[in-house]
């Protein structure tokens, strides 16, 4: 009986400690050494995009017609960066579609043609007074993701989603031009794709006379925008 009482008292004391002031808990409970784990946000991710070698990459750039000043600046930033990374002028294909909603289908056409290793889709959506912005933004991002997964061709989401025109201009000009990072991503993913699929070096853009590569590196019949 005495042993049972001691057990009950010990249990009550243990429970009471949990509700006691912090100063009392420190004096009763043993101190445990604190271990500080590094925060994910504090971890440095070091990557030098200038080391990317894009001389054998074929990159497509699809732009929209809306907000031409913003789109033109993003397109220029993207194209200039591609050249800085070694992508040849003849291996950069550029085309235009009416708006962001048409980007996924155009990207799919280009991906299925077999003429590019990665695609950058450039657009700008500025929020208005209706829900049109949300519908187009969701459909575009989802559609472009599906194209990349279904065709095994990297599709870079280069569509600005902003509240004001000034926010778009801030992201389309100077060192903060998002077209720069989109180009770097396109080259990096193109190189990853080529390495993953075991594709040999390819030359020539020729959107109408494209040739698909087989697993043995031999050119196969087919390709081209018209299939």
C-alpha cells in the first residue's frame, strides 16, 4: 500500500511540473542541451549560371501580344541571356500567340515537333476587377506543366502574375528582368533532359525539317510543325 501511495504521489508531482512556472520547471526537470537546427531559409544555395554550356541547346521562346512593352523587354532579356550562355542564334526559335491562354497549346505543338530541348513561355497577366485573372492564370500554369510532363520537354513558366503594371515593369527591366533567370533555367533543364534521355548532340533548328533522334543516336523520319 505504501508503495502504491508513493507511485501516485510521484505521478501527481510529475504532472504538476508540466503546469508549473518555467523557473520551477528548470529547477525540477533536468536540463537538456539545446540543439539548433539550421533553417531551410538560411541555407545558401550556390549556383553559377555562367558555367552553363548551351552551345548544343535548342530553345524555343513563345510570347504573347498583350502588354507589348513588358513582353518585349522580357523577351530581350531572355534571348540575350541565351546567347551569353552559348546558345546559337539559329538554335533560338521565336513565335507569338494572342494571349496567355494560348501558350499551352502552342508549347505542345513546339514540343511535339522535336525541334527544341526546352521552351520558355513569356506572358504577363495584370489583375483587374473581375475573376478573369484567376481563371487564366490557373489554366495557363496547369496547362504548361502538363505539356512539360506529357512531352518530356522542359517548359519554363515565364508568365508574370501581378497586381499593377508597375509591378510588371519592375520585373521586366534592369537586373531584375525575369527573362534572364528564365533563360538560365531553360538551358539548365535542356542539358538535364539531354543527359537523362541519352541524346547525342544535335545541330540545326529547322522548324520544318526537324529530325527526331532514336535511342541509338540515329535520325528518324518525322518531326516538323506540320508532322
